[in-house]
C-alpha cells in the first residue's frame, strides 16, 4: 500500500486545500477504507466551505472534509468483530459514545457526549481523501446490487429523508409536496415514489433543479417558487392541498408554503437545516389539525433498513448525481455544489469515477 495520500481541507473562504498526508493506520475496533465515493452535502457548504459558522455538533475542527463516505476495507485493526478486508461498506457519518440513551437507540447524530461524539468530516477526519479510518461500529454493509456512489448518499442524504418520511408516513393515499429540489428534495421525491405516493409536487427557485426533477421522472408537477405556490398546490390537489409535505429548502417562505399548502389533518416534516419559520398558529396549524415534525438525520438501524429497501425497490441514489470529479478537482466540485445549479456532486475514485 502507498505510504502517503492526498486529502482535502476546507479553510472557510470558499476554497479547498489539498494536502499530502501519511496514510493512517486503524487502531482497535477500526478499519482503513479505500474511499470509492464521497459526496458533498449542503451542510458542508452552509457551515464550512464559505465560512466556519457551525457550533457544537456542526463545529468544523480543521479535519479532512467529507461526511458522506463509501469504500472498501483494505485493513482491519485488532478487535473487529464483523467486517473484514475486502468488504464494501457505507459509513454512518457520526461516531457516538455508544452508551448514552440516543446512541443506544441508534441515533448517534444525537449523541449527548461532548467528549466522544465526533462526526466524520467535522470533528474527525472524513472522506475527501484516498483513504480514511472509520470505527467498525459505524459501518453498514453495502450490497453488491448497489454501487459505491449509491452507498455514499445513504447516510446523510437518502437516510435523512427516509427517517423524515417514516415519521409522517407516505402511502398511495397521499399527494406529497416537496419544497426545495436540491439533492435532499430529489431524494424525497424518489423515496416518496417508491413508498406509493399518489402525486408528487416539487417547488424550487432554480430552473435547473426543476428540470432535473422532470428529467428523472421524480415529480408529477413542478412549480417555480413564488407567492402563488399555495394556491397552485391546492389547484393541483382538488382544492384541498397535499396530505404530506416535506420541507427541504430551509427557506422561510418555502417553509410557510409547505405548512399552508398542506390540507386539513395533514403532516409536514422539516428536514432542511438553518433558516427561520414564521407562522400564525391558529389558522396555519391548530384549526386545521396539522402536525409538524422535525427530523435530523437518521438512526443506524433505519439506515440499514433503507439499504435493504433500495435493493428491493431497485432504487439507485446515484441517479441524482449530475457531476463526478477526481480528488485533484475537488475545488471544482465544491464550487459547483455551492452554485446550486446541479444535482448531487461526487468525488470518486477508481472504477466509480467512470460509472454512470
């Protein structure tokens, strides 16, 4: 194995720094992965790339970037119990203490330990590198039917959405409204389709994203973001509004639309991070008996369930990737993702770079 590797860091000024480092060695209960695909999350742009804004769980500590990893084990440290060299794996992107109440529920995202909760690409070295170390307890097996690019999007992208959809429930009874058609919104549309949604309506401010949703066949109707969106959604749903709404934009106006365009007794899940929300509780929620859920990432067991469902449904998250880059062009990858004029952006290695 090579002795050194290239790795990307985010200094917080809309640039990316590539550095040459020694390939790390796995310690007890850890594995070394050859990274095959590493996708870029909107939170990387929002809290790290432009400026280091995050605090606490979103505080970037100058580590190797990238928290959406998928790769192959090339070395296993002592004490590993399940995974072996050669295994294809996805990494749940937060490593928790393992013993707090949230970790024992599988929600390491909500780990309450200030000492041991460390997210890959935020507080510990992540996946924008040729190799990375991960704890065995954070791994999920990647089935042969899924590519590494599929797997890279499971944890923070499709997994986050799957958790939110499970909270509100999606069935053939439902028209689903999705506000924000970035990669998370596209994932919401793809999963809603497989869960049986009767009609899927997508809203976004960028024509490029609306066009991608139409091209992939993920939305039955697409609407340009604007002041008439509530009435437009109601017109598309017999005057009632959508039974379910999935808010992925973090935009205040879009959030208000998601709530107001949901019909009586409907359910709304807020997934998009940041921003604000202004509502009139009585007319917007109480009188129409609506329920709002907040949903933050997912649990490792539900993520494992999602992987099984993706195979069963023949659903490939890589379909929403519009651009793949080599690690040497990682700066271009982040700049494109920051523009918003794309689907998912991935940094890929080996055979995954040519895959389509």
